[in-house]
C-alpha cells in the first residue's frame, strides 16, 4: 500500500511538472542570416532581447574577427538591452556569457538590473577581463536574487560587447502551494490506510 501511495505521489508530481522544471538557454542559433543584420530585437529560445536603439546584431562565429566562442553571438553597440520572456511571465536568470568586441583593454563592466513583477529591483556588476580571441568569453553567474524576474536589463561601459548563452529556467510553483498539495496526498494516504485496516 505504501509503495502504491508513493507511486501515486510521484505520478501526481510528474503531472504537475514539479519534478522536471524546464531549463532553457538562449543561444542565438540560426539568427545570423549569413551576415550581422542590424535589428531592434531578437527572439532566441523563448526569450525576447530588445535593444535601446537599432544597433543590435547576431553574428556568426566567422564574422567575429576579434572574439569568438565558435557559435553565433549577440553583438550590441548600443548602451543597453532588455530581456523578457516571450508572451510575458516570470523567469529565472542563472548565468550568461559576455566578451569584448574590440580591444579596448580590461576594466570594462557589465551591469545587470533585474526587475520583479511588483517593480522592485536587484542588481549586479561583472568585470570583463580584457582577453580577446578564442578565449574571449567569460561565464558570469547570478545570485539567487535573480529569480522570478519580470525583466532583466543589461548595460555596459564602453559601447560594444558580445553576449551568449543566457541560462534560464521557468518559474516553479510556490513552496506553499506544494506543501498544501503534499498535505492533501498525505490525507488521502491516511484515509486509505484506515480503510485497509
Ligand atoms: Ca551562441
Ligand atoms: Ca574577455
């Protein structure tokens, strides 16, 4: 009986999608179109990247003469851009890759401003290392405060930077809702045990 109840619980959780949150990475694959087109916005892997101006590019690896990670990357020569989920909704931001486009040296920073649904914000800054070429990209990891965001705004010192591999994960149900669900299943199990006795 206990085994059956456990299987029931696992099945119910799987149905709710609790056991396997949908992780996603925005890679900009397939967006270069054979050149570095300039646009105001790009959609990659369920996320919308919006430029403050019309100077936003996705470039193939062989078009990034200064820095490359061997794939298509987002190149921006505007001052900031914003990330939101396509169709709206909250999202988590775990990490992203960034690199210099031109050899402006070390000491440049990338700042990230996360905005929650209620309008409150969280922020972080990361330093670019000044290394160009095949090892140009660094992976920057965001703190737990960058979860359940409505949007994230990226800005940077100096005017050209490259980005790639924004790692996100869909928001999971609230712990309180899960606890209530667990209590319900436990109650069902207890009732079954009483019937069986
Ligand atoms: Ca890529
Ligand atoms: Ca670098």
